C-alpha cells in the first residue's frame, strides 16, 4: 500500500534470511510488526522481474515452489542493499563534485552522492564522514543512495557544506583589517562554516500546541505503549503535514537524537527520539519541563 516516506505503492517484507532495516515502523508510522532489523520496504517490481527466471528457481521441483516468495524477497533485499542509485557528478551550482572532501557542521566528509532523494524535495548531497559519527550507511528508508560504513553517512544541502581544502584566514596569520580586506573566498568560507556551526547547535522553532489543540509542548504522552515527552510540534522535511517529536522516557529505544536527515528538530539523547502523528498519541495530564 501507500507509505509516508515515498510516493507510489510499496510492499513491506519480514525477511526470513539476512538483515533488514527496521521493525515494520518507519518514522514513527507502524505499517506492520516484525523483529528488529528484519523489516524492509521494496517496490513491487523488485519482487518479480527476472529473479523468477533464475535457473535454480525454474528447475526447482513443484514441492519447492512454495518457497519462491521467500527466495524472491531475500534476493530483492540483497539486490537493494548492494545496488546504489546513480549519482550526479556535480551539484546544480557546480560548487561540489562527487568524491570531493568537504566540511559539514565542523565535520569532515567525502561526497558520495548528489541528486534527488525520496525523503525530501530538492537536491541533496550524501556524505561519508571521515572523523565523526553519522546516521546511516548510505541507505535511508531502504533506499540505497551510496555505500559507506555503518553510522558514517549523512545527507545535507549544498549550502550547508564548505570545501575542506579552502583556506580560512586565522586571527594570527591575518593582515590587519585596516590595511587589507578579507578575500572573497576566505570570507565566504568563513560565513559557510559559521552558518553550519550555528545550524548544528540550533533546533527548529516549535509550535506550542498541535492544530487540534490535543497535544502541547512538554506534555507527557503515550505512543505505541511507550511513554515520552513532547519536544517538537510542527512541519518536517521528510513528510507532509503536522508531526510531533517525542523524547522517549522509558527503557524503550527510539530512532534518533531529535535530528532527522541532518535537520535538528529538537535535542534528546541518542536513540531516544521518534516522530508521530498527533492522532497516534494518547495524552496524560502531566506537563513536564
């Protein structure tokens, strides 16, 4: 059926062999239930085409044909994990190219993907961080944009990046401002780095209450049997409509630290943040700070 993270019809699978990417829930939306890291979404066409013509499958005895859906699902997952989407060579404004070393929010990385994504509109740049922790391995919501080690991948807008090779004038080495103005390149680089640092430490503004007035900022709520505190209410980049950001307060594990795809909606400890629709929440009377 339909999903919130991409257009068109998708098929949710519980893998019986190999590793998946979730437990049937994506971005706080529960589509189906399965064990952790056993769930996967794929377009229907990945579950058919020439995989059914594999010689080992075609020549299988009739008694073995009941395993065809399992074989197709496993192979679709393997193909999806190992085949990445094609990337552009350069960004639209030609400021960054594939394989270039860049800085994002003070973290160094290498450009591994440039192009459209399923989780937001516009052009995005996929990075493999070289000296810090990221958010994924190049795949987001089961879509393989590029390959990198686990927890080393992030996505960012081109305007959030600066060239790692650019030279920034330091106070010690700089010529006095009275005699020489900063060069355009150094000035722009300094502005880009400052903007990235500001963005890394500042979360997006939140509404005080949901549109229907049922949930308020700081309120203790229940979501899918898990207790949490409302930390953000408003629009998000990964889906349409109003969403509520929660910091889970019990022992249950969330999905992020309040940032999704490099956008900081709120702050919370790692793996304690989730997003949900207001209709998925049941509110208690307690309001926390």
